C-alpha cells in the first residue's frame, strides 16, 4: 500500500498518518509473519523511541482498518501479516520455528464436513499445523 493510500484510509477514519504507523505497517509487510516483538525490533532499528505499547496499539488499528490480520502460531504473541495476502494455512516447525504456508483449498473438504456435521464454520485463515519441516524432518512424529 502506498503512503498516500494509507494516509487517505486513515483520514477517512478521522486519523492521521504518522511516521510510527507507517514504519509499523512497513515492518509487517517486510517481515511477512511477525509477532509484535519482532515488529518492535525492526521498527526500533529506524526509530529507537517507539515503545512496545505503540506497536500493539498500532497493530490493532491496522487490523481494524483491514490492512493486517493476525493468527496464533504458538502460545505466545499473535503473529501478524498483510491482510491483502491470500488466505493460507500455516505450517509451523516445532524445531526451528519456520513458518510455511499451504493452499487453504486442501482444508476445504474438512471445513465443509465440520459445517455439515457440527454446524461449525472454520476460519481457514487462522488454521495452523504444528510439526517438523523438511529440514528438521528427523524429529519425532506428532
């Protein structure tokens, strides 16, 4: 998203484009999948005065604006990524922490079965599988 588009979107909501908001959005876009702490580390390389509270508040604002979305990939902080990306299922390696993505269409039959049999609607964009990536593949099977 261009700076002018972001400024227009914020202005339409009665908000203004600040350097901090711009830096935080850019950090999410650059990092791909990032926790607020990882975003904080990236932003502090450019603007040392930005505190973690500002990161959390801004990520919440950017999510309300539809620019980023989050998922929970562990018991810790949520992980944010650009909302404009296609929905995807996350594959998280328990050994090295690598995050890969999978086409959500592979989940569609299961999601449809859960809807049909249990009335449960799966938010496929928030589905995560934990296991071992190909590099760490000799780990235990879970």
